[in-house]
């Protein structure tokens, strides 16, 4: 197995995935502002004074979505790339891009099933997937498919640089 090759391919794909997931996150935060603010308020232990208003905390969170999603995209991309390197021979398809997409379908379906059994588990959050809003679900799925495609594409690209 070429774990480093997979990690590098996934990390680069993860940057694009993270930025796209950040845009999806902003859409969620803007469309569900009251719900997001209520969740933020509920996360603060009672009796704790944070010294800023919920509206200010919401604005800070909104500003930080893209940068934090890009960083998390790299992390989830590395994990995805390592999974790809370990399973690519068993995945559906002749081309690496198709294999990446098939892994993305498997990961998305698995994380969706995990969310149905254990709502709000950390695995879906690690991959920046939003299963809570049905109208954002297709966008999360499209972002995951894009990460699969790009991982396969970068696998081939970086493989050429290694003389393979």
C-alpha cells in the first residue's frame, strides 16, 4: 500500500472539499440562524458568562466557517485518501476517478446510516457532512462525490510524478 500517496491525494482533494463544505455550512447557518443560535446557547453550560452576545458569537462563527472547514477538509481528505489507498483495488471501476466516486458513495452511505442509528455522531462531523437538514443533504452528497473524484484524479496525477 502506498499510504503516503493516498494521504497526499486525499489532502489536496480535501482542501477543495473543505471549502465547498464551508460554503454549505454558511448556507445552513444563514438559513437556520435561530436554530444555530439556540444550539450555540445550549452548548454553553448554565451559569457561565462568556462576555459576548450570542449575535456576536454567531457572527464570529459565520466568519470562521470557511477557514475551519478548509482545515477539517484536509484532515478528512487525508483519512479518505488513506481509505482509498487501502481499498482501491477492491473498489468498483477501472479508472481511479470512478473508484474514488465509489468509495465516496460507500463512505457517505455508511456515515448516513451511522447518523440514523446514532444521531449527531462525530464521524459525520469529521467529514463535514450535514445530515440534519434535508435540503442540504444533496449538496453534502455532491461535495463527498467531488472529493472521491478528486482523490482519484490526484492519485493518477501524483502517481505520474513518482514514476509509476
